[in-house]
């Protein structure tokens, strides 16, 4: 033990040696090149995997033609620019690609500044002041051994990095705001029903009805009235039963296909073990009989449940539609910080985006699940220290080889293989364990009550990113510090130093800590080549090909598997964003300390930007379009990474100079700059990013939908009713060539029939009915792949918005269609659900616009309007667009299109504004006599101007309303 310190000194002082870093870089570079070659060879013959969006796309949004030549996929990536991408991919995909472009440009600039300025300074100082025995090629490029006034070059560069980040973020924020506002004005968004719908959450018990939702909006006196309302209905355990049934269908299909694989019956019938643990114990049952019986029981249970379900029981959430999209955004903006009657009112999500299982949870259930989820999250973080400890040991093999005999012999006998393992193993193990973490995070976030898939993505990004930074950056570094501190103490013990001297020598620990986390940069130099390879490996999708081939040959694939496999897969934005953010954080934190790390990060970002562009153009689809909602979250975490970089820089200067010198304070100003910059970003962009801010012209020309059309067509109920009330159950499907064997599998008589499959757009396929009434549909080989026409129907935003997603059998007939709008123009919005008509309007409506109301009032004509109200402008000059102030009384000004107060012709581009005069003293619930008749429809005015309590207008009267009130003067509860 006398000379153990010498042994340690002779071993590398770095966590990972330059040879190990070189081995990792060389290996990953070679493997990446081979992967690209494999991709180019496989791509032309496997287009269903590498170019599924060429066949499956929405409308005319087909991706550009791609050549089958070796590098034929590159020209379309270079030629296709952002405007075309917005139209073909959607704003979520474009936002992701813009973020990747921003990171590659930003980190290229940072790498250029750091490498051009800091590396020459670091090398010059090391060559002049550090003995050759105490340095290596990597340490010379870092700040590890630099001391004195040379450090202020690094501080200056950290200022420059902060300025670069703020410049790029501001520039791209401006563009994102422009893209977001254009998305709000796009035809798809403007024709979507959900875009003019508000979600009302946490509705109190006494307001849990349609009339209660109306009353809540009446209490806040919003500037625009609702056209229809719908309270959520309880569905009980029906969604669980449907999911259970559909899972049983999949299991039965898989068992049948496996048993009949290759077009012949297997020697032994498949079995399943019920009960037991890990294949031990339990009871063996025939798998086909078991799943068939399970399916029959489940179908019967669902039928019974649907017959006895009471849809009159209300949930604590509801929805309210507005007459126009600008009105919904204005009201949502007004109410975003208010909580009328304890509710939360916000823009409604796309119905496809809703996680209905969480919508039905009570407040107590959500709180309980959040606590349980937080506990499991802490548990996962705790157990993740085990792989981190293993990674840290592998990353510090050079340091611990002095204490472990076989490692010391290995290092001496084969330094090349030792360097290879110490360089390749740590990032590889980190990547393997990191594969499962996002899945766990997503499950925990969903369990904790995320209401939409978009919000779930934001939760996963927030938690997964925080988890990566805390565990793999901070805790990993602390473990390394522990290794080095232990090494220092062992060295002192080897020199037979007394315990008191060891305690006295701990003053050298700060410099040791400083060297340790800078030495960790060598680990990250092996991490980034691996990430670059994984990006390219993701492009080749070799695992997908291997798994599909294995499943086909070993188990067989069901028709349902083939149909789902041929569709474009969904892009996991949350996971990709988190990985990019984590790499950005690591590169940024080490940029002024070890410039090679940020250079490696920039190279990976360049590779990723092209790979992800190809994947989003030709392979992946967006699950639900959110309009780039994740952008602000990404920018916030990027700015937090700058603060983390400055804190580490402050620690470095403090450890080098000593914190008593206050030299570390020179690194603090950029932190304050970033905080002020973030505040300015929110003031300038954030509110405009969340809401559509219409101009006065857009407000006047907005498509205005009537209360009559929304109420009679039950548009809100159709689109925001729980899907379980109408969901079609899966019908078991089997390859047509396997159908003749059913007589040998099932006992009893087998009949023939037709089965209507929702998976095939309601198409009827040949089917066989086994004993007990279970239908099994036969799918021909030509029908196995997903029908592109059905894909366009299912993915198209407009078509989805027109199709019913509520149960007409349970909640009543659809009734009349949506008559679309108050003004006369040809529109594609109004669907023909339930026999309703779409625009253009009938001749009677044209006649009405030309001649005005007849002298004989009827309940289908617009009432004459009060001159003092209807000649008011939509907004006054001193009133901001999107906000209404009841205290401001705008002066009357005539609107074009009105000749006289007695005989008025509505303008052809917008409906006439009229107040809804509601008594300020009116409370919920209202007097029974004030409810309107169910058959009474009105034409709502697009603008509602509530008056303060002390201004009683002449429009309101306590007398019974005359015929044809058109909604004015009647309580809207």
C-alpha cells in the first residue's frame, strides 16, 4: 500500500481516456455509415415501411415524389421548404422541424465561437503551464487546468453564448407566432367545430345540466352568447367493457392465426394457463375455447350495460359552442383567469385529442392519482440510480483499475480492448435503460389525469426532461465526484497519512470537484456519437423490419395487425423533444468548459434535422394537430439550460478563485438577462400564441353560425359526446384462406352471413357464424392493407368534424343538419348528418336577404332590431381587439347596408349585432316560465353587449315576450 498513490497516478486521471473516446467515435461512425447504406438498399423494396405516406395521406397533401436511386431521398428534403411543409404536414411537425433547425444553427454558432476562441487559449495555457505528464490531448482542450486571468475568456464566451441563445430564440419565436396565427386562419381550422367550442370543467353539482351551463355564462356577461351547450353524461364502466371486449377479439384472432399458420391446422391446439405465476401453477385451458367464451360473455355484458345505462346522470364537465371562432377565442381569453361558479373555462380540444377516461374522473380521484403517480415517479428515480451507478463504474474504469486486480491486469495486457469497453459500454447501457423511461413517464402522466393527448405530451416532456437532467447529468456527476473523493482519501491512506492530516487536506477537495465534472465531458464525447447513430438507426427502422418478419414467420399476423401496420405510425413528439432538449442541455452546459462537447452536439443536431424531416415527410404522422403548442415549453427549457450553464460557470470560477474573492459574481449578469428576456417573451408573444386575435375586419366577416342550426342539428352533442356511447365493437377477422378450417376448429353447425365492419367503413364482408352467434369475418388478401380512402376519412379534420361521435340510439336522433351560418355563402362546413342540408341556402333565404322580413311576422324570420343597438360598431377605436368593456359606451354609427331603422337589410357578409338583454338580477335556476320551448329556434346575433346593472335598456321588459322574439328578452338558461 506504500506506493498506491503512484499506481493511481500512473493510471489515467480521466474518467474515460482519449483512446476510449476515439474508439467510440470510430465505431459509431462506421456503424452509422453501414446503417445508411442498408437504408438505401432496403428503401426502394419496402416502401410500406419507408414511405407509407405516399399511399396514405389526407386530401391532396401527398408528399413529393421520391426516386428509387441510392440517394434519391435527399433532393426532396432539400427542395421542400417550410410553406409547403405547413400545408402537407401540419404545424406540429413544422414546429418540431423548426426547433431542430434552430438547435443546429444555434449550436453550430456556439461551437464555432467556443472552438475558435477557447480551444486555442486552453491549448496555449496547457503547453506553457501544465507538465506533459499531467495532461492529455482531451484535457488540453478543456478548462480543467486553466487558471488566472485566462478564465475570463471563458466568462466572456459564456456571455456570448447567452446572447446567441436569446437572438435565435427571439427570431424563431417571431416566426412561430406568424405560423400560429396563420394556422388559426387556415381553412381547416376555420371549418372545425371544436375551434368555436369552449370546455367547461369542474362544474358544481347544482349547475350540472345544459341549463346550468348556460346560466354560468350568463353570470359572467361575456360579450357573445353561446349557441348550444352540452353537459357530459356518465357512461359508467362501459368504456372498460368495450376495451376488454376489443382486447379479447385481438387475442382470439392471434390464437386462430397462430393455430392455422401456413394454411394448415397445427398438430396441437393452443392452450392458455389461467392463474399461476410465471408459467407455474394455475389451470390449463384450450385457448380458442377460452377466448371465444370470453368474447361471448363480454358482448352480452356490453349489450346489457347499454340497455340499462342512465345517460341522464351528468358529469362535472360540459361544452358550449359559440357563433363564430373569433368569439370563442375572445371569450376564452377573457375567462382564462376567471373561474365563474368555480369552473375552469377554456378552448375545447379536438375531440380526437381527448382522453375520455380522465375526463370522467372526479376531483378526489385526480388528486389521489396525482399523489400515487408522484410516489411512483420518485420510486423510479430512486431505482434509476442503480444503472447510473453501473454506468459511473464503467465510465471510471481507469480510476478504479488500481483497486481491482483483474481490471489492472486487463488494462495492462490489452489496453485497446480496455479502452474500447470503457468507451462503448457506458453510453450503450444508458441508452438501453433510457428506452423504457419515456414509456414509464407516459403511463404515469396519463394515470395522473392528463385530459388530452397534447397535454400528455407536455407533461411527458416536462417530467422526462427534468428526470434526464437530474439523474443523468447531476446525479451522474455527483457519483463521479464521489469516486474521485474516495480515490483521494485512499491515496492519502496509501501514503500512511494520519486521520487528522487527511481531514486537514480536504481543502484540496474543491479543486478535485472542479476537475471531476470537467473530466465527465469525456463521457459525453462518447454519448453524442451513440445518439447520432441512434438517429440514423431510427431512419433505417431495422428493428421494425426484424420484428415484423419474426412475428410473421413465428406467430403469423392477423388481418387487423396488417391493417394497422400498413398505416403511417404516429410520431412520438414528447420523446423526441425530450431527447433533443437533453442533448441541448448537456452541450450547452459544457460549451465553455469543454468545447468539443458542443461541437459533437451540433453534428448530431445537423444529422437529426435531416433524418427527422424525412421521417415526418414520408413515414410518420401527427396523432392530433395542436398547432405547435409544445413550442413555448421547448423554449422555456432551453432558456433554463442557459441558466444551468451559467451556474456551473459560476461554480467553476468560484472553485478556481475561491468564493471569498467574489470573482464568481461576474458570471451572474447573464442569468438576470435570461430572466428578463423570458418575461419579455411572454409579454410579446405568449398571449397572441395561445389565442386567435382577429382584426375588426375579420370580426365582421367571420362565419357566424346560428343557435337554431347548432341546437337542431345537435352538433355539440355529436362531436363531444362520449365515444363509448356509440363505439362499434370489433368483429373478429380471419384470413379468407383460413375460413374453411373453422368447421374443424369449432363444434356444431356453422352458418354463413354478412358482417358489417366499422374498420372497413361499414362495408359488409362474408362471415361465418359459429355456435352461440359469434361472427367471424373473412378478409381477402387484396383487402388486408388499410384502404387509403378510409384513411383520408379517418384522418381528415373536416370529415371528422362532420361525422357523428355520439350515440343516436341512446341520446336520440341527430335531427336536422347544421345550416352553417347566417350569411349567404357557399361553405363546406355544414354536413349532412341526420339528413340535414348544407350550404348553399335555399331560394327563400336569398329572397329574404333581397327583400327583408315580410309584413307578417313568423317564427322563422329575424325580428326587427332596435336602432339604438344595431347601429353600434362591433368594437370602438379605443377598445382592444378581443376584449370587451361594458363600461365603455360607443357612440352610434350607421353600418353600411342599413337604409333606415324601419326597413333594414342585413349585410351579406355578417349578421347584425344585437344585444341579449338579460336581467342582471336573474339568478339560477330561473323561473320555470322563462324557459324557452324546445321547438323555439332563434337567429342569434353575433355580438352580445351586456350592460352594467345601473343601465336598464329599453330592450328588456318584464312583460311576457311577444311572438318572434328571436332570442332577445328571453332568458337563455
